C-alpha cells in the first residue's frame, strides 16, 4: 500500500503540533496515531488500537528502549532532588558570580557540561536545569 505524498502528513502533523502547543509527547503521539489510522484504512478507532499494539508497546518493550526510559526517569528524579534541596540553585549562584556577559554564560555552560559529563541524558538534564537561570538572565537564546 503506497500513500505517496500523503505519507508526509503524520510527521508534518507532529512537527506542527509540537511547534504550536510546545508539547512534544502529545504531538508525537498524534503523528503516530494519524499514521496508524492511515494504515488501518482510515478507521480512527483501529488506528488508536494499532498505535499501541503495533508501534508504542513493542517499542517500549524493547530492552534498549526500556533501559533508556528507566535511565531518563531516574535521572529526572535525581535532578528534581537536586533542585528541591537547593543544590542546583547553589551551583547556579556560584557560577553566576563569575559570569558577566552572554558569551561568558555560554562558556560557563560549555565548561559545566564538560565537567560533569558521564552520561549524555544526565548531562543534558543537569546542565539545562542549572544553567537556565544564568543564560536567561544574560539573554542567551535557548535554541542556540
């Protein structure tokens, strides 16, 4: 079964919804659901069932994917503990006293990222949560 140009609809929907709503997970789900609905002959209920039965559950059940999800969840808990106990604020306060320009904020972010790098997901979560107030204060773009 070939959909031609229509096969671009699911990823375009996901990208558009992610940009409009700024909520990636539901946008990705809508893209998967639209694709599954197309594959099931246009039946939205069958598409919803197939989204889980054929795509989401087999992917999450894969050993590698489950490991990544568990790591991300545990690192998220660790970052939350770091934020709630004030550790992230203390680190940010110590770094911000030495940062006086947007370029300095970017350099401090780079240095902090290299300093604590031992796992890519943990690094992104930690550096992002600690350096966000500093880079926001210095008006450094988050997209850069």
